[in-house]
C-alpha cells in the first residue's frame, strides 16, 4: 500500500528494525526515572537541536500529541487571553479549544489564498499570546518565513506560538522568530503516532514561571523542572522517543530535506495543474504548502479518485473540514520515496488524463 495520507502517514521502513532493537536493548521496560532513559532523552534533545536547527538555548519537551500542546500552552502561558490567526480547520480548532480555557480568547480569520495579513492585524494590548498554524493541514496552505518575521517584528513584546505539525522536521523553520513551536511525529518525522515535540524559548519559560500554573500533570513549569534532569512529568512514550533517536541519527540535516521537499512539491503542483477536471485548491503559489498538497474537484470525481486509488493500493488523504467532500490531500513527507510519487502520477495519467 502506498500511503499519501497526511498523518498518520508513511513511516520509515527501518522503524521495523528499530522496534526490535528497542526490545533487545531493554529500553521498553526501562524505568523512566533511570539512567538509561535519561541518557536517551539527553541524546534525542541534542539530535533535535542539531538536525532541525533549533536554537541551543531553547527547551524541548515531549507530549502525547500536538493537540495536547494546545492545552499546555493556553493553560500555562495565559491568564486572560490569546489571539488566534487562522485560515483553516486546525487553526480554528485551536482557537475554539482556547476559548474553553480562556473565554476571552480572540480569533482573526483570513482567506486561504491570501498571506497572513500581518499589517492589518489589530491585536489588543492585553493579549498574552499570539497563535497561528504555520502549515494548515486541512487546506494545504502555509505561512511564509517573511510573514512570521513581520509578525515577530510587529509584536516583539508578545509571546508567539506556532503549530508546526505538518512542517516540523520537513521544513527549515526559523525558530528564533517565535517562542513556542510544536508538532507530532506521525508526519515529517516518519514515525508512528503518539508523541508530540514542544519547543520553547527562554522567554516562554520565564513567562511560565511568572504565572506558575501547576494545576495539571502537563503544566509547563512542571515539565520544565523535570526536563532539567531529562525526565518527563508522566510515564512517556518511551518506544517513540527511542525511534525518534534512531531516525534522527540517520536523517540528513533539515536544509537538505527541505530542498528535496520543495523541489518535489513544485513537481506535484505542476503535475496536477495539467488536468481539466481537477484543480489545485490553493491558487496563490505564495501560500501553497510544501508538505501537504490539496487537490479539488467535484464530490463525485473526488470520491471516484479515492476509491479507484485505494483499489490500486494507493491511499489518498481525505479532504478535511470545509473541504472534506470536494478535495483530496497528498502528503509530501521525507519518508515517502520519489518512485512512489512517480507511481501516483502514472495512476492519475492512466485514469484521469
């Protein structure tokens, strides 16, 4: 089965061997307060910083998922409200979730074909945290490095949090330009689901200490205190942390990976532009995602394409949110091989050209 679903997506085939190694090395039943786990976590943190260009003074934490990070960030870094800038389903979900914890949270919606409207934003002075999704998985859009830089320059005194679930470990993110970044491993990391990676600046940790919220097992201050000793507040997903270590040891640096994904995304966009019955959901090239490609068509055609592909051993991603029935999505993640995309293209040329 060729898996182009944008998460959980294809895992690296080497993971099968790594899982056996984890069993043989005794890591699966090692105590999470013991030296073996501590050494492994220390190694993984170092690898993440080197491989993904994470600033050396930033802190790294492990969660169960990116969704959990939504909760951690709102409960531990705000007392009044956050402001959410979004153009798709996941950014909106984060906003809706924030309102349950902080009813004063504010939302700003923008169109999927426009860049984030940084200059037009009117974020109130009592906002403690600005939140946005760098790569919107639901519709295949992205917020460019230039927009992030402009936002950073305009709101220097406000913490900025970025959901990078579909771009972390695939795109060379300029993490110095925001305070909080997070993602899950079932996309660009090429691993099974069940582990989130949360990255925080010294400024974010300082703010968490000021608020000193400790009412939850995953409160950021508690996570920070445990991670000083390379431990977690809870019994963690030890297997996935081990798999993360093994995958990072073998993967190229992020700049190399990003270039490959950028080239492949351009090729895929160019390929789908030639069809008369399909069209690219995102018309503005400037805001197209490099890691999730969304293709639009009639509901009947989209349904036919997904069913026919599945019959031929190809799993396309369903549409999501407002685009659930009239789009399919294709993941462009590092674990998927170039030849698999060639087979995908042959399928579409045969049945839909």
